[in-house]
C-alpha cells in the first residue's frame, strides 16, 4: 500500500499515521524526519538543506525531492509507505509521480483530514501552551494554516482529478477518526 496523508497542522496526522502504518505494515515517511536524519548525519543533502535552514529560507524542492527519492529507495519502503508532509505543491506532486514510477510503483490513495479552522487554531494554541512554544501565537498559526491551504489546494485538486483522494472528517474522538481513516484506506485499496 502506497499512501499519502494530507492535513493541515493540528489535523492529527501523526496520530492517524500510526494506525495506517500498523494496519498495512508500511513505513511512515515524514519529511521532517527525513530532514532531521540528513542534517543530523551531515550527509551531502543534509548540509545543503542546513545552509538554507540556517538562513531561515525554505529548502528548495530539488533538495527535498532528492531526500524523498533517497528515502523511498530504501528497502523498507519497497513494499509500501505512508508519506506525511509531502507533497505540498503541484510541482512536488508531479516530481513524486516520477519518483514512484521510476521505482516501478504507483500511489494507491491520498487521505486528507478535514478539520474546521477554529478547531485547528484551538488545537495548535493548546499544543503551543503545553510545549512552551511562545512564538506560536494565534496570528502565526493562522498564517501557517493559510499558507498550507494556498500551497496544497492545487495538489489536492490533482489527486481529486485522478480519483484517488479520500476526504475524511478529522474532528471528534480519536478512535472515530481512526475508523474513518482506515475505512478510507480500505476504499483506496479496493479501488487500486
């Protein structure tokens, strides 16, 4: 099973990813984890990314794509994966298509968690309070959510056109959301 999990910050992707990974015995691939691994191990890609990050700049797609391709080429991803946090833009969608195809695979489905903006703000402000993130103000969080929407909507539209997008209500009890996510994954599996 090869899946993508979409959702804005605070939608519960990490929690729901664990259920998908467990159900399908696939590897969870988070772009944040990939970055930390490359930077922490001072790989050539990590050093390139760190130079941008140290300046406060976004890491260019070329470097991100090289990192993702490297990760998807590892043996544990051969039989399936769950991508979390990638792709975010239409250009990344197209590049990911090429990477997956070069590895002789195709995506089975894209699951998008839908959560009301006020609920997201509430969750993220609570998380900021619990984790002592004083810089995560209402305005900063609202800006992150707006940026997420503007960047990812074209990617979402592309997956919707392909008929592999499964929207899931991400609000409510964690177990209820998990059941909805697993049902969406089962529908993706049947359709592939």
